């Protein structure tokens, strides 16, 4: 693994410096200022190009008043669970183990994002530690609304407060609950880190395509909910005490109805079992059929390419984790691969949307916005990789960093004060 662990010497020096520093007490009768809270919001499937189109006044205002990135690069594969875990661990999927939305491991069985038994099983998440676990271990309360991974006990720890994913809870109701978490109860018991997951834009993009009126309406819905959340915090006197970070996990590309392949046409099921479908297809050769599977799959084909797991393009930084199937196929932008029965139904359907394509494509670009006491105003950052969000969260919470693939350097110009 190519990680950037903190220098031991630097860490020892920093600890000695902190031990020697003294801070004057607050004046008599004046309560010490409460530590700033961090609010992390994810809008699943919000493509970077959606901003500034008239559907996101709240997000556009955040971009103008605080910090925005030109865009943020997702990690490979550009799928929901892998990238959400990257954002809170600083590790690429190849390193944190959430290598796809669909996985199969002999000791654990089959993982699907829609299966609450598997998403709530901590063994699937155990190859990395998310920031809320590190915070809880440091006695900082956290409150997480359905962020992927928060349904599981990881390293024996759960968030102080959490909500399981529930499609029927509206964006506005989620916003109200998170606002209450941040602003009610004794200050010491309020979450230092709160996170909110909103999937409405992704759902609309998949169902109708990224440019459909329904998708634009979903953008307006989540934008209004975030605007309401921020307005409630302001009304309760917390506007200057919360560092707000808004991200997305990936973008969305249009998929015309005829642009779908049958998995059975890619490889004979007698030679290879497909582990995942969609845009990043994992195949596991049947015992004694590796040669046949490789002869059929490896190389360039119409609308996709396939590699052995250790031979994928190096810049994707993917292929070493034991959970990755032996052969990985990447669909071209605008194409899906499904079981034959599902593929046949899609030929007569409408325009749809998908992600999971090469993360350097413009359609896959994600967003990054930030505003709060820790950030400068009116700053636009060059594009950076989403592994760099985790070091920022660690910095804002004052936590000891764990080894990660990210660095704070691209976000340093956004901070109001130099990083420690």
C-alpha cells in the first residue's frame, strides 16, 4: 500500500510542543467558547456541472461565500459505497476494502448495498477505520444519518447517534433531525461531527438521466433541505460555530436505452461467474476454466475492456485487494452490463443514467464546498482527489491522523489558519 503515514519524529515534536503550551483562562464570568462542530453532507450523484445552473441557490451561495473546488475526483471505481468510505477513511477502495457496491468473499458471502444484513455487518468494513470511529475513541460524540458504513459496528464502536437508511424519510425531515442533533442538549453532548446522506439526485439521475427535468427537480429538493438546515442553525446562533462541508461521491453520465450488454454475452457462465454488474464487472473463472475465461474476456472489446486484477491501469490504483475478482472489466461511458433478462427490458426503455466509469471523465466529477470558522472566504481550489477530504476532517476535529492515501496540501489554501 502506498500510504502517507505521519512522520513519527514530527508527531513526537508536536506532542511535546502541545504539552508545553499553556492557555490563559477565560475571563471571570465568561464561558469558554464551544469547540467548532463539523457537518459533512453528501449529495449522492451530484455532478460538478450541476452547480450554477439555477437549481442550487444554497450550494451556489456556499460556493461564493466559502470554499469550492473546481471539482473533486472520485476514486476508482466511481461507485457509491467505495467513494463514501474513501471520503471518511482517506483510503482508496483498493486499500479500505469496500471495492464495489457488489462483492463476494468466501468467508462473508455476497455483499449488496440493498441488503441491510450485509451493510450492517462490520466485517465488510473492517479493513479501515472511518473518522467517526476515531472521533468516538477520542471521546468526541458523533451523529451520522445513513452514511454508508454507519450501520455497522466497526472496531467495536458505533456513532453516539445514528440513523439507518430509510428511503421514506424526506430530505427536509433529515435536515431537521440533523439540525436538532447539532443544536440541542448540553453542549458537551452535542456531536463534534455530524454527517448527512442524501440520495435523491442519484436516484433521479439513474431513473431519468442526468439532464432530465426530474433530476433537476431532485437537485432543487436537496438544495432546499440544506438551505433549511443552515437557516435553522443560524436561527439557533450556531452559524459561526459549524464548519459545513458538502461533497458528492461521483457524477452521472447518460445511458441511451439500447446501450446495454448482456453479461452472458461477455463470458460463458460455464467458464466464469460474474460477481458484479453495471459498469465495473468482476468475473471469477470457474475451476479449471481460467484459460477459457481469460481468452474470452481479456483485452479490448466493443464498448469495454478487461484486465487481470493486477494489471488494471496504474492510475486507477486498484487491483491489489483480495476481495477484487480475478478479472475486471470496465464499461465505456454510457454503457451498462446486466443479466440478459434485464438487458432485454432496457432496450425498450427510456434514457437513464449511470456512474462507475473512469473517474477522470468530466461526467464523473464530484463537488466539494466548505464554509465555516475554519475556512477562508471566496476561495476556489484546483481539482483534487477525494482521498484528501479525510485529512481535512482530521484537522478540523483535532484528531490523531491514521495512515491514508490523502494529504491536506491541496486544501491548505482554504484554511483560515495554518494547519497544525
